[in-house]
């Protein structure tokens, strides 16, 4: 009873604190500015995608999506994400484990390097793979001699996407596992659990929401990456066009329905991502 | 400045933090608002400060109605529980803040401000910390800086929210004495909130006991201790043995001397030092077993067990000077007779 | 290496981390440096001081800076409102802030171009009412970069505002400060380092941004051509050396700016007693 009363009596919500009250016109003025900005910059664009995609009706929408090029683009996008996300997830877990559970020389440098791809322009991220595997690149001759295409082919797209989405999982896990400490794991080990058992029974249940969060963001970026992929893809219709590239190509061909129907798929992906993100944040806050 | 609170009520949602509280505080007093957590004492302090508005009732400072006046115009000094020092400012800038935000016409010169800040720093004996940031100070130092900051604007009332709550026990002892001395020096009407009855009794000249949003009693510390107005105050201030007449054999009580007069209520509250004991065969006092004792410095606390009943009153505490206890020459398990010298009666 | 630790798996985890990091990130990035080293100094200077290249740097950094500042202003207001004031629909709007993170940049680019083109929804209105053309002008780049930058600012400031010790405001108020004085002297100095971080993140992202910009920019050389686009143009013309030199320069300038911002932040934190 007392604990309960204490909370209400001594730490009430901010709204009750008179000294923090801003004048009415300030409050609603600022709310107006903020809401106006969000509606104009964020809500309107979302609505516009649907408006444009369906501007010629359902039929045109479906026809545009059923085009072989569009379907190929969707398939390629899925393939890229299916390769990229698991690889980066395994890396993220390994890196977080090494960084948060052990002390070693150069640890902070390693943490910085993991974040490096975030500060590199997507176009440069594509460029470096062209420099490596392109016709004039380091390994270009060797690869072309063996008839392996990397640039202007799927492997190049996958590599560029891996580079771009490299830090997502690791950077979600590292702070969380740092904060958690390793007492629980030590307890499990002291009770005779093996290393893998400890990881699967103790660590993984504790980090699962953050892990999913990282995977979600990684996936969204992998499916939506444009700049880096655009450099290495060569824009070959039906072969090396991912969905975002298909949007670009259609838009540049003045195929509004084609561009926006594909864009609506990607926008839907973004909305699903946001909803799941909110859900995971809510889940994580209750852990 | 005197403070007058008329019929103050404050609700947070459905929870009544304060219910019809009226209180008068004469000028120059050092008052403790004492009560268990959640009793509304902090809310009352914040209402006096103007950090919160009451739902009903008026706040009068020096006879003027200030209920609607904003905290920044009220001329009070408020020391926050966790000090709320501006962490981006040095100690000097923290203390100077109140002077620097005055309207241009009233604002003193920088030279004056500097002099004032240094004299306050001297007052709180921390002049050498002027260029530090709050994060670099110890808890006790922050407390004193917060006080200096509140004093800089020469407030007519000083309000302190749990001023010693966040400090180590040893620092707390020193600061209590220091605050008392400071008050005697400055003589500004001061109110502090505390849940520690010992602290309230030691520091304050007046104690206001609150419980569940109501004032239970107001008075000088000695008054409150010797004449508690009700069972809550009696139990909350100091130690008390409670005898429930409906559970206790009147026979036993009569022999202990408590029922010499007519009972004036259902519960008899007896302070430990109002219980005297002697070896059982000496007098006809009511017999109990000596269970254990603890040394409390100059006095001894004796734990007694009354095998004749269960429930309240089964275990009694008595306190007496060391000398007296030695004279009695008692051992654990001895039968002793209890003599009760004084009791407070409540319903 | 101090291994007083009973935790298992240090060697395989670290080995895999380093291997993967090297293979996927470090080796590819190093090609940029090695390729540039093949260029002579004179050649490098020639490429970089070319008028079109210099213009593109000016466009990229200039628009990014303006956009980051505007995003800083609105981002601050949005974060403030989301943390401080209750209003209907708040949770929904809060979740929507991350849209620019989640929406593929090409989609954002196509949408913004459609809205702001002279015949578009807002474009037409701005054109007829104010005579301002947004799309296919540097202004269009700024608009796209504001869109991209907003979540960086909001998400950096929000947690700091939430953790902000409001008793500091009450203390200032009780000492006689007006609400404006409380804001300028107590709240803002404490939020400023976070604002600086948010703005610099938005700026860094803006400089490298490609997808959301190219559709709305018009891509006119010397006027609205951004550096990333110029790199792609060079690549398409098989001018690998030129592309590499520009890319490396951009990377170095970005890192240099980030370093300056970090130092600035350190200074701001120190000044405000947060370190």
C-alpha cells in the first residue's frame, strides 16, 4: 500500500508540475508545427504511393506487378535478403559475444570498425566492389578467366548489400549484452552447462528481442538498398534489377503505374517494419 | 515571513494527497514536516513553493494570498531532494543563477554577484569549489551548494525537500547540526520535509506530523513527544509499548500500576523509559520474564516477555540508565515485576 | 590478452569476427586507398580541382549542411513535443518518425520528386503561390535530405529529453527565472550536445545520400549534381581513376568533418559539465 501511495504522491506525471507548464499558445503552436511537419513530410508521401499506384485502378496495378520484370525483381530482392541477413546475423552474434564477454587489446577499435559501413556513402560501398571485381579490378582478370561474373551480376549485388547492412545486428546486440553482464552465463556454466547450452538456454532468450530487432532492420535495408546496388548491378532487366532498381527503371521510363506499384510493395515492407519495430521496442521495454 | 495555509486539498487522479490541511507557521521558525512516505508532506512543501497548485484552499505568505502566484515570482528558496544542480554550470554559475535571471532593472552588477556568490560559498564553507561542476562534488557538498544557490536570492522562506535523505549517515549527522546553526544565524523561516522522526526532533523548533494527507499534530518537539495527540503520533514519534485493554488482563495491568486511575481509552501507550522493573519477589508488580537487553550508549533497552498473553503487549521494551540496570543485577530468564509510571490513552 | 574469464568461445568468436570483417569490409575498402595510390599526385589534383568536381562537392556539402540545420530545428521541436506534451495520435506519429529509415531511398526519391515537381501536389502550389520551384533545383536536394535527416535528429534528442532532470527546471523557476530563461539557460545547454550529434549524423548521412536525391535533383552539372552521382557518372564512362579519386576525397572529407564534430561535441560536453 505504502509503496503505491509513494509513487502517486511524490512522483506524479510531469503534466501536474506547474513550473513546467508552458503557455497554452506555445504548447499548441509547437504541437501544430510538429504534427504539420510529420503529416506533410511523412504521411502525405505514404498516401501518395497508394494514390499513384492505384490511379488507373486495381487491374492496372496487378498487371504492372505481374510483369515478368517485376516478378524477377521481387525474386532477386528476396534472394539477396535471404543470403545477406543470415550471414550478417551470425556475424553480429559472434562479434557481440567476443566484444561483450571478453577483454582484449584493440576492442574499441574493433567496435569502431564494425560501424564503419554506416559512415560510407552507398555509392562508394558499390564502387569498392567494382574496383575489386570489375574488368579492371584486382581480381577481375582471374574471375573473367574462370568465367565467373561478380559485377553486373547477383554476387556483386549480394556483396554490396552485405557491406551496407553489415553493422545492424551487431550494434543492437553489443549495448544490450554489455548492460546484461555475464553473471547469468557464469551461473549456467558453474551449474555444468556446456558453452552452446549456455548460449541457447541463457544468452539467446535474453537477447532474442534485440536480435529480432537487428534482423528486422538488417532485412529492411537489405531489401531496400538502392545506391550501392545500383553501382554494381548494371541494371539488366529481369536479371540484375532488384525491386528498388525496378522502381527507378520504371520511373525513368515514365511508367508511373509500374514504378508506384513496385514502390507500394516496398512502402508496405517499410510499414510492416515500423509496426514490428514498435512491437519489438514494446517487448524489449518489458523484459 | 509567516506562512498560513487555509484548507488545502490536492488530488492526483483519485488519490487524495492532501485533505483539508490548515497550518500556521510563525516567522523565523525551523519547521519539520514529518510523516511516513506518501503522507503528502512533499506535496504540501511543493504547494507552499508554488511548484504545485492546490485543488482547494489558499496559501498566504506574510498575510498575502499567493496561491495563484508563479513559483518564479514567489521569492522562496527551494532545495530539491536530489539538489537539481544545473549540471552544465559551475558551482559559481549555479549560485549566481538566481541573480542573473532577474529582470535587467533589478539585476545586480557582475561585481556584486561575484561578491555575493563568494560570501555564500564562505557561508557554506566551500569557497574552494567555485569552478567545479556538480558531477565533481560529493553528496554533502552538493547539498550545501544547493542551499547556497537557494539563499542567493535572499528568499523570505527556505523550503527543503528531504534535505539529508540522499546522504551517508555520518555526513547527515554533521549537516543536521550545521543546518540548525545556519538557521540560527540567518533566522529565515524554514521548512524541511523528512520521514525520520529523530531528524525532525533534533533539528526543528516546530514539528508538523502528517499522515494520509492530514495533519495529525503540530508543536514543539518536546510537546509532541510528551503529549502525543493521537495513537498515530505516539507510535510514529519514538518507541511505544501498546496495550490493548480488550486483549490484556486488567488484573495484570492493575498490578503494573497502569489502572490505578480509570482507563481513558481502549489503548494504553507507554514509552519504554516509563517502564521500571524490579526483581519479582521485591514488590507486587506484575511479573514478566527478562528475555534480552541491548546497550544503546548511556541507556539500556530491556526486552521483556509476558507469558500470560499473546498478541500485542506480549513483548515489552523498557529503557533505563546503565547504572540502574547494573544495580538490578539481572540475568536472562529472570522473573521481574513491571511498574508503569505513565501512559497515554487513546481510543 | 587477459583471460581470467571462464566464458567459452573467445577464440572462434573473435577469429570469425575478424575474418568476416576483413573479408567483407576492410579488404574492399582498402581497394579505394590502393587504387588512389596508383594515381600520381598531379593527376589526383587535376581530377579533384576540376570545375565540375568542385561544384559537385559544393552542392553536396552545402545542401547537406542546410538540410541538417533545418532538420535540426524541426527535429528539436518534434522531439520536444513528443516527449513533453500529451496529444491524441502521439504514439502513431512517434512510430512514423522512423519512416525515412525504413522506406527504401529510391521509393522516397520517386515520391518526393512526384510531390514537388512543378505539376505535383505541393510543387504546383509552391510554384503558383510563391513562385518557388523545388524539384530539379538544389532546393529539391535540400528537401530530400531533410526527409532523410529528420529521424537522426529526433532519435538522438528524444532519449536525452526523456532523461532530463526536470527538477533543474523547477529549481531555475524557484530562483525567479522566466520560462524563456529556463529554456535558454537550463534546458537548451543540456540538450545542445545531443542536438549537435543529431545534426552531424544527419549531415554525414546527407553527404553520402544517393537514392532519395537523384530523382528530385535534376542532376544538372555545376548546379544540382551531387558527388555520389558524379562518381557513378565517371564509373559509367569507365573512368575508374576519376571515380576513385573523388570517392576517396569525399570519404576523407567526411571523416575529417566527423572528427571536427566529435571534438566540438567533446568541447560542448566539457563546457556543460557532462564529462
